[in-house]
């Protein structure tokens, strides 16, 4: 099975040697998205804005291949402060229609570019 590299200008470019996403068969693996706004190249300051931007970036990547958040089967959330767990949950829930994917959430010491949150996803199309 051949893999397909997925890239869109509607999400920020990778900040290292990796792809925004890769499709293998019917599965799309979305790399961890830090909260960079692709239009400005900047990162919002609050956890609320950062969580929304991460999820918007995932949406844009999925949309570029004709998929959406309803196709997500698993997410990983990496946060620098689990005290923000409730806030992030509320924002995260707003991006799904109640049919939530499997998920893991972990607190980490640091994230790329000083982000407070990073989210990755796996989707089936």
C-alpha cells in the first residue's frame, strides 16, 4: 500500500521534518498541530484560543482531502498544564457532534514553539 502525503496551505506548515498528514489506505494520520494561525503565522495567547486553533488546523487538513471531524477516530492531546483540562474539554467537545473519538490527554513539560497545547488525530475515510 502506497502512502500519500497530505499538505494544505490552510493549515500551518510543519515545523520540522514531518508531513502535516499522511494517508495510508483509508486512514489519515494527522501530525500534532500546534496552534499556529496559518494566515498570520502567529500563535494565540490563551489556552482557549490555542485549543481552538489546533482543532481548526486539524479541520483544515481533513477538509483538504474531503473529510471532516466526523471521520476522526482518535485524538491525542498534549498540554503543558492539566489545570486547563476542563476548558480544553469544552472547546474540544464543540468541534464534534457528540460522537466523540477515542482520546488520550497527557501533561507534558514543553511543546514546540512554546505552545500550551498540541493535538494530533487519526481519521478513517
